[in-house]
């Protein structure tokens, strides 16, 4: 396998088991193109695994020891569909080339022996096709990104309006803002295609979901009217949810029903050990005499609306919640800070321009 010095151009990968053919191809086209070569289907597959996103054209011989070129074309079509595929073959293999064209596996078949001028024209055409398609894909991706940000801002607008109507949950605007920033920072597990984002049915469903969320949050708000009557052992709270406490912690005051909902919303892995630590005053907004709990949530998805109630409960208790994707996207890493006495950690009123601050935080 030989690789030319790296540069910014998309590469042409030429695959042929004959060393002389590889040298000939490289010398013929190196001045105009970035050229990679491989001597077998296995070698080409390994090179594609390493540099597939930079390969604009794959051109392969058909008959090689171990595996034929068409098998490589099938793999590249499946794993790197943006790469333009070509097959070079002798006249005796013409049926294979025609079948590959009909299956959509290649853009061109090129017979041996080559006519260099004709082959150069085919390579130029293939590279132009690759670059145009890549530019189109980037524009579509940018369009979907803009649309996703607009949709997120629209949802945030609705949620902030809901927060303004919650009477008993303390610091609801701050909690909603923290949740919205975390949700914006975590990628969706399955991006919606463009046609789905255009569908009116999507917006109708989103409206129904928002109405259901509003009802749920109003019910949560109503239960917050009773203050913080319960003295709660953190280890017992965790054990009741099938979790083991890693460390010891003194009791905290709060609303047990709320804290049960909070842990359910965090979706920790069953049987997991949850570290209990003293939180330093001022760390991550922690008040004095605070408790820090760390979770790894299940699912591995983005910060969804099922976690919104957890944010509201944490802030209502005078604490904070920070959610980030764990390394490798394996679940959510969550740090929850709760004060020993929520009444001693009353949240300050939001700034007069808190709505503008929430939207400004979403700017890329």
C-alpha cells in the first residue's frame, strides 16, 4: 500500500494486484490528483477504514486473488456511499461490469488496456460529481442544523412561558434554562430527515406533547406548595430505588415524593453505586452544607423532556443538576447537588432580562 503525502484534496484510491499497474496509474495521474493505491481488496478495505471520508473516487480491477473488485464496490457503496465507484476490467469481464452498473454499484466501467486521455476525462468527471454531491450534502446539513436550532428556540419559548406560570416551584426559569442548554449541547440519537421536519404531523405531535408536558408540570407545581416537610436519609432514598450508596451522608430535608420522581427521571442503571460526597460551598452553585450525588443514567440519548422535571425539582430544593453525555455516548453523566436544608438556599429571583439570557445561551 502506498500513500502520497497528505493534502486537502479528495483522493483517488486505485486497487490492482499488479504492482506495475499501480505504479503506472500513480505516475500517470499524480500531478493532477491525490492518489492512493492498494494491492488487494483487504488492503483497500483497511485503507478505507482509515481514510474513507477523504476518498472521492474508488477505481478497482475486477479479477484479483482473494476477492473480486465487485465485492469491494459493494462494501464501499454500503459504508461510504458518497465515494464515486469505478470498475476497470478486460473485455472478457464485461458482463461483470455491466451487472455492476445495473446494480448501481459503479458510475463507470473502464476497459483494459486504458486510453489515458479517456480515463483522465472519466476521473475528472467522477471527481466533479463527488465534489458537487459533497457540497450539496454540506448545504443540506447546514439547512437542517439551522432548522433544528429554530425548532429548539421555538420549544424553549413555549417552555419559558410555561415556567412563568408555575406558582410554587422555586427557580423554575433557572431550571428550565439549564435543561435547555444541556439539551442543545447533546446531539440527537437519530436526526430527523428533511422530509420529516417538513411534515405538519410533526408539529401537531409536538403541540400535543407540549400540552401533556404542561399538565404534568402543573401537577408537579401543585405538589410543591407544601414546602419541605421530610427528613430523608440519602442512603435509604437510593436503596428504595435499587441503588447502592458509595459513602455516607447525613440526612437532608426535602419533599420525599419529589426526590423519588427526580431519581426515576435520572434513570440510573439498576444496581449502580452512587457516590455521596460533601459539596464544597460555592462549587457549581452549591450552598453551604450541601450533598453531591453522581449518576450515570441509562439510555445514552440526549437530555430529553423526561429529565425536565428532575431539573425543576433540583432547583426547587435549592440545588443544581448538571447533565452531560458520558465519554463514548454511553449514557448520561449527572451531578446532582442538594442542600441539607432547602429553606436556607432560597434561589434568587431571575434577572429582569432572564428570557433574553436563555436565548443568548443557545447561540452557536
